[in-house]
C-alpha cells in the first residue's frame, strides 16, 4: 500500500466538548471531516447569581451519545479508527473521590464565584504587591481559584476530593480508567509551571496562591503522548472499540490554532467563538503583559498567545435574540439559520456602519477596568437594526486588531496573514470585515471544525503517521477561500480605528466609573 493510500485508509476519532455542543467526528490523515455528529449542550445551571454548574455525568452521557450516534451513521468508518483524541472547553473543573465519582457539580469556566483572597496571600506580601501595582491583579486571580472556594465553603467535599480534574481529565479517566491529563489542557487557577509544562514545585509562588495538594492533581503527559487505552467499560458505554489508544490532545483553542494551519507567529488565528480571540503559535515563551502568561499549545514545548473579546460571538447571539425576531421567524420558515439572514441584511451596507462605532466590553477583558461597559457612539436618525448589527461585527474585529498590535510588539514578529475560524467564519461579511480592518488577506480554513482537526493532528503525530508537527500541520490543513482587503474599505477602517476606536476606552472610562459609583 502506498503512503497516499495508507493515509486515506486510517481514521482518527476526534471529540470536541465545547461550551455549546459536543461534536464527534471521523477525521482522515488529510484533515478531512468524513462524518460528524453534533449534540447541543444544555445551558449551565445557576443555583446562585453568577454561578455556572453542570452535572459531570451529563457531559459524559452527551459524550457517549455523540460517539454512538456517529458510529450508527457510519459503521464502516468505525472499523478504520486507529486512535482517539479529545479536546474540551477550557477551565471547567470536576472533583471526584477515589472511585472516580463526582462529589459536586462541575464548575464551568463561565462561573464567577469568588474565594476569599486574604486566606492565601501572605500579609507581608501585600505591601510589596501594592507598591508594584499588582495587588488587584494578584488578588483577582487568587479569588478566582475554584479549589480555594471549595476549600473555604465546602470543606467536607475538599477533604473527600481525591482528584481535582479539568473536564479533559474527567473524560480521560472515563475512557482509560487512569487519573491522567494532557499538559496542553492545564489552563486555570492551579499550581502549574507553564514554561516546563508540569505541576509547579512546592516552593513555586503559585502553590501558595492556589493551595491544591499535589496528590489531588492527575498525572500529566505532553500532547501527542499516550493517555491510555479504551477500557471494557468505556467500550460498552461509548461504543469505541476496546483497547484503542487515547492520545493526548489539548484545549479547544490550542487545537483550533493548529487545525487552522497556524504554525508560527506570523500567521494569526482569529476565532469567532463564544469568546472571540486572536492567537499566535509560538516556539518561545512570550508574555503579552506582566502576569499574563501564554497558554500551553497543542504542540509539545510550545505556547500560544491570546487576546480575547470575552463576549465575542456571544454578542451576535445576543443581537439575534433581542432584536432579530423577524430573522428567527423567517429562518424557521425557509429552513435556514437566522445568522444567514442577518448576513444578507448587512451585505450592502457601507463600511463603518455610517458612523457607528462599538466598543465590545459587554464583559470587560481582564486588562480593562472592572467598571468598563460596552458602548456604541455615533447614532443618527438614518441608522437601523442592520447598522447596529454591522457595528457589533466591526467592534469585535477592532478589539481583535488592537490585540494583534500588542501581539506583534511582544512577539517581535509582524502578522502577515489571518486564518479565521469558528462559526462566524462561515459568514462572507465577517470574513471581508476581517480582511478590511486588518488590511491583510483573511483565509477561511478548509473546514470550520478546526478544533477537531487539531485534535486529530495530535493523534496522527502520536500514532507516528507523521514524523513531526510541521509535517502533520502541512498535511492535514489547507486554506479555503481567501478574502483580500478592499483598499477603500481598509482606508476608512484604518482612520476609524486610530482616530476613534483606540480613544474610546480612555475617554469613556471616567464616565464608567461615575456609573458604577451612582448605581453600585
């Protein structure tokens, strides 16, 4: 059998447990999605304002359901599966006892509960942090530590906790019977040495900030390493053949980056997900800001930088639900999505939405003041719903461009092209807005399911179908349609970005503080 024939015969089973859906797919060694099943994930429960929880068993049941449905659709492809790779949403946590049984609902990454910082930051350290103006930042991350909250508010559960797992580690345990995870999934408030991709030494400051006993954390392997093999029990529940190797992938964003074909910092990955981001893949450790470390990559001994718009594509859903009833009704009647109709609504509008400029801080980013709010300026009597919708898209991309400028400065590498993924990348209007605002070619990957392809790349390297990641990324990704910037549009956006957008936050911040002072 030739190499080409061999590469067309083997299949990877890739599963992506996102925030909004569970997707299971057969991916071949050319990066093609041969078949896929998508099951919506129910919204998180909120037993108290700001909380976000979900039954860990629900995630597993949905995981099993997606796998079984995929096998039922394409039983012939199941016979060709050589390995399994799982990528998941970041920073969702599951606490289990020594038998692997969950002790409480999973704390989902959207959760906003806060621990008490005073119990973990030494008193003698506080004056120094204040002097360096890092006191609020450090106190913020300490208060965000889920383990500290459990320790303080549910001490009986923390006492019984055998392992404090990320959702990826929960799935790894259910599949292999081992308490193990990929170092590419460790993103959150845990004592982790990002540079070395291993748990922090006990004298590391993070162990004081995030007081989690080492024995409560799982074993780690690097991406493309072996997590274990499918157990008989997992086979019975998922339908995945017993004994198949489970290869370590990484978090969904890391997989999305390499699945979009981004292998170096000169190519940025723009993602329109629940959180919209601009990321670059790096072989060196780069902090965009002090105490703002990069994240572990899906490639071993590598990292990726990220600047995020926390409500990103969520704002598109927000607009649809609050102002798009007409499109929702028409979409149901025509059998299309509301987003397709909204796309048509703006396709003939001029760039810059006739003077509307939006700042997308519906939830402010960590580097912005907590009192910051979303803003739209420039209204006049000619503006309609469509202009507001286009201004939302432009505002998200403006924020990502601002992040790109910081990224280029810290990476010391100019960004020369964009790969645009996520659901929003299916919109030609979004793609053209990206190309025009960045004044760069915006490429749509050959599939928008880039996180699944990225997980499959990890598995393909781990199973030795490719000798290294550069060749795997080259062999399993490619550009789809390319959108070139329109010079006239790019010129307008450049002026609007530099002369208006970049000034908005600083000038509005005093008013945001007044709003907070007045309303609490």
